C-alpha cells in the first residue's frame, strides 16, 4: 500500500477518517486474523500521519482515534474506582478429573429436565479476567473481575492494548448493539513474558512467577504508558449483559465477536454430547504447548444461552459450565551444576544445569534460580535430585528437592565473590522487595561492580544502537559480540572509531555489509539530541524524558552545564531524575565517554528546540505572545496545546499578569479567569484558539 492511498490530504476530515479506519483494520488483521498486510514501519507511518493531522486540526480527534490509546498517569494515592458489573462476573467450577465432568453433564441434564444440551468446548486461557463495555459500538469502559459484583475501572489501561478495538467493526447493515459486556482474559504472550522477566532480572528485580501474574500485575499499573510497553493481549470468551442483540448460542456470540474485531478464544468446538467434549479435551492435552500463550485446561459450556440462564448460579459460580484443568507435567532430574550469568547492569543470575530431561514437549537443560535467596529457600544443592515443571508449560523451574534421595555428597552453592567474566569484585546486597501492599521480603542479590566488565558493556552497546536510541539498524547482537571479542569495541564511543579495514578483518564480513554499517554509523551522527540522550543510558532517562531534557536545554552543552536549580525549571522532571542526570555528567568515566562522542562529530543540538526558535525569528503566528491555560480543555490535551503554542513561537506561563496576551479558558475555569477579566487580558475559548492556529 502506498502513502498516496485513500482520500487526499486536501480534505483533512476525510483523510483522518480513512486513517482511523486503516489503522483499526491493520490491528484487526494482526491481532484477530493473524495475517498482517503491512510491516511495522508502515503501520507507524499511518499512525504518525494521523497524529500530525490531529495536532493541526484538533477537532478531527475522535474518542475512537488510535492516538487516544495512551492517557495520563493516575496521580499518587489515587486508586482505581470500582464500578458495578451489569451482570455479575462469576467464575466456573474447576476439576482435574473426567468423572466430575460427567457428573456435571448429569446435573445439567437433570436441571434441563432431560433435554440433552450441546456443549461448546474451548481452551482455558490462563490470564487476568476483564469485562469490556461497548455502548453503541464504542469501547467505553473496562473492568477487572473484582469481587464478581464490582470491578476496578481499568479503562485507561485496557485502551492501550491494540488488540482491543476502540470501536466495533460492524459489517454493512448491522447496527451496533446499544450495550454489551464482553468478558475475556487478558494475557501476556510467552515471548513477551520471557523478554519482560529478563529485563526485570537485569535490574536486580525478581520477575514474575508466570505470565498470568505478569498480566494481572500489568493491567493494574498506574501509568498507562507503562502498560502499553507490556504488550498485553486479550481473548474474549463470554458475553455478560447485552441489549438489542439477537444471539441465541454461545458459539454464535463468539463468531459475532470475531467479526467485530475482537480476538476470541481459539480452538473452540461445538460437541453434541459429553463424550465428544471429553474427546476434544484429551485431544488438546498434549498439543497446547505450541501456543504463544498459557492454557491450563479446557472449558465446557452449555451452548444455548437460554439454557445457560435456566441453569442459573450457585453462591459463587455459574452452573452452565465447568473448567477441566490439566495436571502440570512434573519430571525428576539431577542438578549437575549451578552456573552464574552476568547481565547489563552487572547483576548476577544463578542457573541450574540439569541432566537433560524431556518435559512438556522439549528437552530441558537449564532453569533460572533467580537469586541466592531462592536457592536457600528451596535448599537446592549441586547434585540434588529435583522435581521440575515448566511454568506455563514453557519456562522450566525447580518445584522442590527430593530430599530422600540425598547421598550426603551434595554441595551447597554460594554466590562467587569474583565475577565469572571479568574476575572483578562482586558486591552482595540485601534488597527489600514488595510482596504485596503490606508485606516485604529481603532478597539477596549480587552484582559485578566493575564498570569495565565486558558482560556489562556488551549490553550497553546493544542498547545504544537500539531502535528508540541511535537506531543503528545493521548493528546486531552477533556483530557486537564479534567486535567485543576482537577488542575493537568496549563502549559505545568505540563504534565511531571503527574502520573499514577493521570490519573487513572480521569473519564473514563482506564489503557491502561493512560499507552499510559505516554508512549507518555516519547517518546516526545526525540524530536529534533527544536520541543521543536516550542512548546514553542515564538512570531514569528513557525516550520520553530524553525529549523533555533535549527540548528544554536545547543543546548538550547547556544540559551538561546545568545546575540543580536549572532542573527545577524543566516541566516533567522530578528531583530524583534531576539528581541522576546531574551526577551522570560528573562521573569521570561517563564524562570521558560523552567527550569522545562529541569529538566524533555527533549532533548535540535539539532539532525541535531549533524549529521553535526559527518560528519565533520568522514571526510565527504566536511569536512573542504569552499564553496562560486554565480550566479543563476538551478538544486537546493541555500538553498538546502548549506544544502548539511553542511551535508557533509563543510562550506559556502559569499565572496571569499584565504581560499575558491570551488566557485560553476551558471548562470550569476559575480564579485565573477572574484575574484576566480584572486586568483586561483577552480571554479566548478553545474554538477561538483553533481559529488562531490556521
Ligand atoms: Zn564482571
């Protein structure tokens, strides 16, 4: 698809509507139909075009626009509001044996007075239960299960998930139901779970026990921006209350939900009787390991919705279905050794090496033991017989030691005092970790404190070149390993000293590849200051904060010279981050690194800040004008309004004075509005403001 597809940019309204539709369609192709038509960069381009269009024409921004997925963070102390479910959100009874599934069938038939029901059998997704409300087709609310009667309102977090359509995709001629509650399971894909846990372990954190805990923890984070980074997914599996929908069967509902653009629970089967249902359950017992999500069983549900209603509820669960859970496969093996790995931050992670054993579809040789505390708690010794299982069928872990099989020759493991990679000193720390709201536990962790440890700079170089940072596409992990092994690269600044000859001396390095890499490195020198700041890996400074610093200070030189007082002036930068950045530029080693990068000719200016300066110089629409924003803006976010003012050469201030040119008043504007009237400052509405923008 080319960039020129769709209505022309001369008609912004039609163009924006087309872009919204295209983005929603690509989300559906990716998440529901699993046959994406475009690659990520192309998707990003559509998204950026829409965002730019909306910034220029705020009235084109609709509640179902994909740009509205990430909202603001909940403020400290603020919790999630609870809201009553329209229909109670109960669970189903669980069982591990076939006999009870048959008893369930007998009970159902008895209650339906002898009529034999059809059953819908589907995979049981191991995630966090949520309820989605759609009103006239628009996603308006998302709740956790809570106590079954009331759930927590996590709408803002669920909105960040691209697998949840903001508006139902209704086929031609089909009207949106006035209201419907869709129930489903938010889950974390296994691949994402592995990535997240590695990241947490690198920070010395423990990581989550399994993808379910990770999903449940993620949907309740306070910052939707952080939730978005967790790449959660959803499967819809039930309907709650609904109005104006002619749907008679559960299986029919699932088909409808899929058409609407929601991922529905996979591998469903309508079975004529309980024997067929049990056969379907058995079929999947050994096949389920192949998915990128956790399933812990299968759910059997009466298919007809009127029969479901007739069966009613017990005190805590619905009678129309039962969940059959598979037993996790546990196997015994021997711990041959406990090895230690060093991560990006220098944290040491012990892992057990087993006598290879076959479990849940693959041969298992290693399992992370996380840290010294976990080893002590489970009392795992080298030479022990242990029972292992795969968490979520994929990540092996030690369940327990078979103490009865000890011979007395087992060795107690102790974290080394010397780094296995650089032989440097290891520091052992006891860190307090939160277990839940009230409880904490002390975790023993170990770190290599040598800043020159190769294990650490490898990760740093990779991070420096990554996408959100300097984006040096041709510099993959394998190449970094080669460069480090040859001693050509120790830190990110060394990248810019690489020569063609050096590169060509590497194994399997062709001329074309070498030239491409050098070209990429050269191009990266022109990157905006914000990218360089993100790439430096300063504590607390990710992509967003790097932008804030870059735009405020304008140049690297100004940022390096900034005093602690200077940081007070930067909006969005708190004292902890300010101190960390201040300290960073005073660390001798980091200072030398930055000096070398500058000497290599990297751009040290903020291109955004310069665009603004140019706007002022050129007499932009708001050149020399000062704005005060007050009240609640409804057409755009406050930060966006501020950006629009600055981009046009204007300034914003927090208080009204005689020097104020305009007070932009939203809804419920208070004392600032009074002050403006008192001083005779011009007050404008959001519509007035929009008129000024063009
Ligand atoms: Zn080391």
